[in-house]
C-alpha cells in the first residue's frame, strides 16, 4: 500500500490505467538512398492506424457526443487529403524520413492556414496539427493516450498530470486519480475537486508497483492506495464507499438551498468554471454566478492559440447559461504549473516567481489583445466582470486597463458592440497588492482573493514542492489577517470582495472568511452543497467571533485545532 495527500475526498475502486503523456521520439531528417520504400511503408501503416483510430472514435462518440464525432470525421478528411499525401510521398522519394516528411508538410499547411484572413479558417490550423500528432504517434507504434476517449471507467495512475493532460479529461470515465507528485493546490487537485473525483497525490513510487488494468482501491479520505486488494479489504472498502456516497447524497439536498445565515445574512455562492462542462452549466440555477472562469483551459492541450471567434463563442456560452448573474472572466493565467503547447514559455528557475499570468500577457500583447477583444464582444450576452490575475502593483492594473481601453477603441472604430457596464477587477494573490488594498480599491471595481497563490507567496512556500508542504499553511493566522485587511479596504470603498481560491470551498476556512466579512465564496461544483449547508447553520456574529479568535492565535496548527473543535457540530 502507498500513502499520499488526500486532495479530493471519496473512495474509488476500479481497474488501473497507467498514464504518461506521449512524447515523440526524435527522427532523422534524411535517410540513405534505397531506404525510401521502407519509409513509405511506415507512412502508409501510420495512416491506416490513425484512420482506424478515428473511425472507432467517431463510432463511439456518434450518440454520446455528436459534435466531437463530427470533429473526428473532419480529421479523417485531413488525414486522407490528396494534396498533402502527394507532397509527403514526394518528400519521402527525395530521401526525407517518413516522419520528417509528415512533420514538414502538415506544419507548412497549418502555418499557411493560420495566416488566412478568415478567422474561422485560421482556427482549422489546430486540426491539422492535431492530426499530425496522431499520425506521428501511430508511425512510432505508440498507443493512444487520450483521456477524452476512454471506453471504461478507470483509476488514473500517473507520475504527474499536466494541465494539457486534464484539459480533455472525461470526468465520467475517471473513478479516481493517483499521482506521485502534487499537493492540495496543484492543478490536478483543483481539477479533481471541481469534478468531485476522489484523488490522492504525492504517493511516491506508486507507478512502479501498480500494474496496468489491475484492481486498485483509492481511499481519498485517509490518503491510502491499495493495489490489488484482498477479498476482506475490498469488502471493507465497498462498505466505506457506500457510506460516503450516501453522505454525499444527503448533502445534495442543500444544493438548491438559499445560502442565508441563521441571522438572515445573505451570502453569494458562486462557481469556479474550467472547461465549462454541461454538468457545470446545467447547475447554474443553484448558483449566484461564476466567481472564476479559468480561461486558460481554452489554451491547453493544443498546438495553436485559440482564435478570437472561438473565444467569443466560449465566453458567450457561459454568459448565456448564467444570464442575469455575474460571470467573472479571469484573463489568461499561465506559467507556474500551467504550461502551453501553443505558446513558447521559456524554462525558468522559479516559474511561480517568473513571467506568468498578467506579466506574460504584457510580454505577448497580441495574445492579450485577442482575448480582451473576445471578452468585450461576448459581454453583450450577459453580465460580465473582467478580472486580471497576478496584479502586483497599481502599475500593473493601470497598464492592463489601458490595454483594455485600446481594445475598446478598436471595436468602436469598427462599430462592433460591447457592454458598457463591465466591471474590471483584480485577483489579490500577491502580498504587495494586498498591503496596498486601500489604494487598489480606488481603481478596481472589485477584488477576488486567490488564496492558493496568496498562501504560497505569503508563506514563501512553493505549493508544488512537496519538500516544503509543511510550510504551505492555509490556516496560518497571518493569512487571515491579510485577507481581513483586503476585505476592509474594499468594503470601505463600497466595492465587492470575493474568495475564489480553495479556501472558499474549505469547511473550516470558509467560516473564518465569513467572519472577516466576505460575502462571496466561489468554488468547484462538488463543494457547493456542503458549503451552503454550513452557511445555513452559521450566523454572522458567531463567525465574526471565530475570525477574531483565529487572528489572535499563534500558529496554523492552533487555528486548525480550534476550528475543528468549534465547528464540530456542522462538519
């Protein structure tokens, strides 16, 4: 058995899938004369294998997801394109290796399409690169590793999961997640919680012992992983799984509850949205809006940046689903633990302190302006709030607002409409802007506190580094004092403050946040019912007392013990 960090509660029992992202092996540019026929045979075999995969995908998705089926049907047409096929064969005849020929020809066509004047045609460039990746993988004899195309539910076991891996993940086919690295606020943990998937991370050495397609028990309540359990252990965990599911079903009755405290204080419970799945959008009626739309998901798992039209459609879809309620769109937040295939991000010694989020957008103004225009154009579909991440100073805020005004001016010149009541706010994640909150509140319409990064920067502990996990202290009283300072500064100016980090969905921390005056909590869908239940059982004076006492304690351990004792009746 193995032990790790429980980051998303639950019990999962199922067969294992050992997953590793496909990394193509290097290939020679040229081959010796006389080997062309061998290269041509490799190319033909790769095309046939890729074609069979696409046919099977289409058949499997035709009923469950016809839109995806149409995409893969179009990929078949690309794969069998006569013009590209002829160019690849000619290149092979000219002594290029089959893989070099495929890479160059597909790349050239994708590059040409990316320059097309029509934005819809430009966005098809990504399809060519997707087909190229599939063909190269088939030519190297590697199996498909697409987490969106799983046939049976599995326990996903991996050394690590990159954001690009989880971007296409089908949560209905993932029973549980186990990784060797990662912590409570890593990207994998956030994804698992948002979908309600039991997950244990930081289980060192587990991939070496779990055999493919064998039974695994994941206890994401206590942090244990049991490969190939015996009959007695399996029986015990079947019972534990049933009890946990019953508890969750009992909690679900609170999903539709109005989050009003016992003394009548109204609290807004909002949703953190990633891929904007049907499950997330279908539950809009139970929520007060979207507190965080993570737009980076549009950029992940692809080789070409999303075009303006694609982004307009994605933002519009969420705005329409939550029509009449605010939708807070966070501009592109990559770097740190989030890498992109479609944007070259140089390796940095400490990426969390490097060129990420808003800083990266300033370095790539073309990418930033495309997103700002898309947000503005989509704003006519609902109530949009626009939020800039990783704001470290008033200079950052002013520079971002100037670029937003430039985007507005460009649309005005073309007479393209956008809403004139968009609120513009900041994420408070860096202590410098938290300390300057009184000044920031004069220039921002609202603030949303990103507690994951605020914790790591306040505590000087990389949230991805297990070696310093003991120093990443979400319950440290210094953090609550800082949050209280931000809340007071913005409320004094009549501005709203929300919490959209993991604290918002934490049963202990959320009670203290309420006591600090926070009246907007945003979280993943799986945490909504429990937090609503807790809100309805608390009252404002009691939470204010909790907050005062917490801020007067000395250590994170003392805070956690105090809150568990004081809140035992609702936990």
